[in-house]
C-alpha cells in the first residue's frame, strides 16, 4: 500500500465517522448566530434575553413588570449579570430545562405575539457563560403562593443538549414571587448605541407599563418608572390562515389531526374557515373528496387537489385582533419621557398581513433642535425665546442638526440594536424621500436632522433574518406598511417645520423693525416736539400695531 | 372569576405549555436560515448542497469527480432536481440518517477543510421538498465493490428529527459506484447570477479536477470538462490550537479526555504543544498543578490558572499544511477556461490564522476589454489589431467597461452566490483603493471596469455569518489577508494597463505618421524625380525606420 492509498477512505470508513451533532454543540461552535460573537455583544445579549423573558412572563401572568438588572465586574473582562423580575415564578421541575436546554419553550408552537419565539436565548447565554468561565447559571425562583423559593445551579450538557443540575435546594426568599438569574461570563461593558443601558432605555419607551432599575459596574444606577399602569392585552393565539399553508404542511396536518372528517378538519385547523367556506373548498377540490372524507385516508393526489382548492377559494383576511400595538398615546408618553425634543408625532397603522401572518406598524418621530433657544408665540401675539430645559445629563439620544437621524427599531416591543443595515425598517426609512418633507438627505442614506425615528413592528410571528433576532426580513407587504407609517409622520413633521420657519422669519423681521422703532420715536419727538413720555407712548403704540397686524398662524 | 382572570395564566399553567422543539421543526419554520426563503433560491440551494456533498465524498475517497445535474419542470412551479456522482457510495444503513435527519454528519466534530461542515444542507433540502410537494427524497447509492445498489425513499419526521423510510430495496444499477438523489419541490428555475448554471460554472473554475454536466429544464446541456487530472490533497485533520481555546471549553476537555495525566493531556489535545511547552504551561500555572495531575480531578481555580498559563506561554503558530489552496496555476487554468478575457493574474497568499484557525487567501483578476479589437506587438515591432475570439455564446460573465466589476466569492472551493453585501470578501474589495491602480471607483462601491475579481478563502473552519453559508464573517485577520491579496493582483493589473495605454498611444501616433508617409513619398518623387519603384522603396524604408526607432517596452 502506498502512502497515498492510506490517506483516502472508503465508504465503510466514512460511515464510521458519521455522528449525530447536538443542537447545543452546533450553536456553541456557531455562537455568533445567537448574538455571542464578541464580549460586548455577549453581555448585551444576555441582559436582553433575560429581560425579554421576564417581560413575557409578567405579562402572561397579568403582573405589572418590575425588573432589576445588575452588572458587576468580577475580574478583568469577566462580568456577573443578574436579572430579577416579579413574574409568576417557574415550577422547580421546569427550571433546569428552561435554562439548561436549547430549543425548549412554550412559544414556538403557537401563533401568538410574544418577545421570545425560539426557546434558545437564555440557555444560550448560560452556555456562553459556561464556555467562557466554566460557571453554571444560578437561578432562584419562587412561584406565587408557595412558601419557599427554589435555588438551582444549571448548565447545558452540550454533547446531548440536556440540562445538568449542580445543586438544588429550597430557600427562603423575601420576594413574594419572581425569578432571579445570575450568569458569570467573559464580557465587556460599554456605553453607547450597543449598550445594556441603551437597550433598557429603549425597552422603557416601548413598554411604558414596566419599571426598570439598572445598576452598572461602576455603581451607577438608572431607574425607568412606568408611565402607565395598564398592562397590554394578553397575547391571543390564532390558527394558521389558509393563505400561508404549503402542500407538505397540509399533508402533515391531515395525518396528525384529531378531526374525524374533512369538513371538521378545515374548520378546526385553520382560521377564517367556517362550514360554508370549508364546503366550498371540498367541492372545488373534487377528486372524490367529500365533507365526510377521513383526513388520514386522503391520498397524495387528493391532498394536492385540496391544496389547490384552498388557494383558490376566497377566504376572509386573517383576524388581526391578535396583534397588540403599543398604541399612539402610550408610545407618545414613552417617547416624551425618554427623549428630549420639541415636537413629537406618533402614528399606529391599521393591521396588515404578510404570508398569512397578521402584523401592525407604529411609527414615531421626535424632533429636537440643535441647542440654543426655541421660539414660541404667546397669547398677545408676541414671539418669545423659550430656553430648552435640560433633562438627563447622561442623555444618550442627543439630537444634532447635521447628523443622521437616530433610528430606533422595535419588534414586539423589543429594541433591535444590531444589524441595522440588513433590516426592513432601515430599508423603508432609506426609501422614504425625506427631501419631500423639507429635510436634507444624502442619496441612499438616513436624513440629516435633529430627529429620532422610532418604528415598531408587532406580529404573531416576526420574520427575523437570523436566530439572534436583530433584523426583520424584507417582505414587500411589511416594507409597504412601514413606508406609509413613515410618510404619515413625516407629513406632520413637515407642517411643524414650515410653521417653525415662518416663526423664525417673522421673528427676524420684527427684531429688525424693533431695532429702528426707538429711532422713529426720536424723529417723531423732534418733528412733533413731543415730550419724552409722549414719545415712549407713540413707540409703544407702534410696537403693538406691529405685533397685531402681522398675524402668525 | 372575571373575564380578565381567564386570559392570564399561572406558573403551573405556563409549565404545562413548555415543550421541546425539534431542530427539524425549528429549521422548517425558519427555513430562510438554511437558504430556502424563495422558490428560486430553494432550487439553487438544493443543487448546491447535493453537489458540495458529492465533491467532498469523491475527494475523500480519492476519486476524480464526475457530477451530473439534471433539472426537470414537473408542473408549474414544481421541479425535479437530480444529482448524480461517481463517489464511493453510501452504506445502506447510513442513507436514511444522512438524508433524513438534521445535524448528522462526519465533518462537524473535526477541524479539517471540507465543503460541508454542519450536516444539515441536504436533509434540509429533503425537508423543503417534503413541505412543498409532500414527496420524499429518492436516493440510489452503490458502494464501490458491491454487486447491487440500494434504493430508498427518505423523509424527515420533523417533530422528532428522525428519518422515515418509505421504501427500501436492492436494485441493479449500471454505475460501478456512486450516489444519485432526486428531490421534487416547489421552485423556480432562472438564469443569471443566482442560477444553478452560474453556480456550476463557478464551481468548475474553483474545482479544475472535476467534470460537470448540467441539463436544464428546457433541454439545454452544458458540460464543464476537468482541466486537471490531479486531485487536491485529501483534507488533514488538526487539533485545536491553544490560542483559540476558552476556559469553559478547557474544563470540558479536561473532564472528557482519555489522557491519564496533565502533561499527556496538553500534548494530546492541542496542536503545537510538545513536552517542553506543556511543562512550561504547567509550571506557569502553579496552584499545585504538576505534570502528573489527573485531568478529571483539576478544580475550577486550577483550571483557571491553567487557562491563563496557556494564553501566556508562547506556542508556535498553528500548522498550516492542513489548508489546501486551489493553487495559482490551476486557478489560472480554471479562469482561462471559463472567463473570456485578455489578461489574467492569480496570487495565492501564504497561510495565516484567525482565532487559532489556519486559513489561506487566493485572489485572481481577469481583465477583458469592452468589445472591439485588441492591440499586440509582433516580433518585427509592428503593432497589430487582434480580433477578440468569441468563446461561449451563453457567456454569463460578460465584461463591460463602465459597469461594476464582477466579484466571484469562494469558500473551500464553493461559490457564494448570495449575501454579497455582508461578506468579508466584499468589504475587502470595497476597502481597496482601486483608483491607486488606475481604475474608476465610485466612493464605497466596486470599481467600474471590464473585470472579474475572484477570491477564495480556504480554512479548516470557515466562519460563515449564517447556516446558509452565503457570506464570511469579518475577522480583522481575514480582511487583512484579503486586502494584501487584492493589492498584489491590482499591482500587476496596473502594470498591464499602463503598458496597454502606451501601446494605444504609440499605435495612434504611428497611424498618424503612416497616413502621411505616402504624401512624403510623392513629394520626394517630385523633388528627386524618382521612379514609382524608387518612391515605394523610400516609403518602405521610412516605415521600417519609424517602427525600429520607436521602441516599445
């Protein structure tokens, strides 16, 4: 045997090398896919996953969320991230699987609006912590009504994607209910657009019913108080709409249904299909199918005919009451609370549908000016300078006149901080012609303006471009709705700006005239031999006439 | 109980909703992550996954690949994709798992250069076929040396990620060995940059040792003959380099090793660690660790010290002979065969390392002119027009002067056809200042030139940005090597272009002089009273003098 022969392998040798890959191993090796590609991003992703879970849990249980995030520097490049909520707590026998197993969760198999949809985020954070520091996830949870809390140390057995428990006991905990988790990991704590602070600030805007308290590694603390005591309506689960089904999926549904006959099947498994529509579908399908056909006995050719009939027969659009927007008033309150600006406008679009999935778009714009004073007209018609009030010294969203607008993207109330370039929201903003609304906009870029553009997409299934859930896929229906929302806000902004420009012009003209009024007074005094008091009275009258005659709309 | 109480749920109810999500279900719902987001892309991805597997199998078995791809339109928007190879075949008991289970394969758990690395692609194609048409994957495979072939129909049980076999038998097959697969799916067959044709054309460039035959749905056939009979060296597996290890991974390795003591462990589990380096690491770690310490008994604090020592102690760079480039000559041959141009240059960079993983960059440039004739100097010093020879009427890579250069991206010899904008290769091309080399380049864009830029990255682990393997992540080490490769080629191109410009100028000058030579002849004839023959002789001598005196370099 030559050397060359030894290096090549046969089919049998190749078979011996085939192995199963656990999903945990897969995502450990490809952890950038879940948002753990750098130290800074890993820390942020951990905070994000924990807070998103906490918000979902509180809302599903009907509790106004109180969430505390604490980040401590444990060693150089090593951080402890702690997140606590006042949610309903987690049953002890579920804790290990929720935190120690990828692809385990309650939200993947249903169509309902929620932040989490994959059952991966928090276990992935635990896995990353374990990979970089060797430490398990530390969890304390107390279920509402129970006397004691459960404390567990959980890690992921990555070769089998199974949870490992390293310690479990009942402890006393001074909270009546809720969950506390701690992860120690390699990380980097930073400020700015991709920071935990920014994530919480934006989360507070989109979740005005929640309170957040953040404590950073340098002892700094920020509290975001709730501005509303009203919980958003709990998410409603819907059935798939016939428009979104595929043939193979239909065959699968026929095989696994509990419905005893076809008429029942169509009504039970799809939304918007009543007995009349179901009957029409069966009639259109033909091929010997009847209302009484047994779903499990339907042959491939029949299923194909049924599929074509489902596509052909008109069905009402999906119900959209399952999508819960933030709402114009609450979003406005949230923006006013957290963004320092002069002018705010918010629009919530009516619900729409992509690939059978209902969704809804909300757009808000906050316009500030680039420092200096602002102008306002008082009741007497006088224009006054209003000095801008400073609110937050550590304000992250400072508005500059000649810099690109800040774009805040949200999906199901979760801020999206990465992958701005690949997101449908960004594309819609770039495709909007802001010059039509009086703004500067370099070709193919964000408008240059002292402005925050906030966009929220709510849906029962947000089409993210990756598991890290950082950007929304560019479905044409979504882009269209986004643009309509942006245009509606931009029209109001343009009106505001036109008014502002008129005010500025008028202010300048008047300042000009006012400058000469005293000289006119002196001239009049000279010609008409007026006393000083008469002169001043004349000037004052002229001034009044000036402000009354030049009306401002 | 009020209506409101009914819609919220308790911790116990929530626990009842928790469910395991199979990885197959996950990727079925998120199939865009694996490249099945549109009909056109689904068809291409299927061809790609099948061909990549075929090439890997042939090369590992030391067989020169002969691959046939056949696409048939079965119904409107429904295609049958068939791919056949002359590889070593697959053992019957492996077929179901290879084609009917996600995350099953031979290449995930090792560090060795190969096209496949996840064990997902072809099963995902089968799953997509099944979803859209309800049809199973049809597989025939004959193992080298066996008398009969195996024929199976395989699908994925998505709720459990387990293969389902719908028919299995032994059949006669006229091929001595190899595998044939057929998938029937919703798809769209298209031409152009994102087509199966383009994928095969580019694959032929990067794999000059392989032959391909493609038959499209309209009966069109294209054959790409191999230009080399030499197989690339078989992939060599390497151990992880100490520089790339993380603490948690080290702890995991300590727990699962078969090495009996620490000195052995360090040498066996890492590349580039000999007894001397291993001893030094243990000494640096301290904390009571000795060469004889039992790996499984090492405490967390000790592991941490060991980890810090591993980072601190100098270790030779990773071995790089495990990375196999295409090679300058073979890549040049491949480009000449498939791209119609005037000038070609290829550079293979020396191997480099990112995060402990060796990789190597190759860059090629093909420069064509925008139609018309080309100029060349013959032995006598005359400049002649050379008419461009047409090669391929269906030429997909037509070169235009004022259009952006074509960029062909490859990773481990696989063409990357999507996500060009998000790829490290594209970023390196955009960051290169092509104006330095005499080309037009709009800001932040590809150079405008009749040019193909080909870039290949070979690595034991290609850092893709998504499971669909369409773009390479932007590691600084990779970007740096890419730019060096691009610059080296660009310098040669610039030299060629300068020479070309000189030739053009000279040609124009001579044409100008030559135009007047007959008139000079007539004037001379007139003044010196020459015969017609003498006049012609004088003109001819002047012409010779002209070409000899004006030397061209």
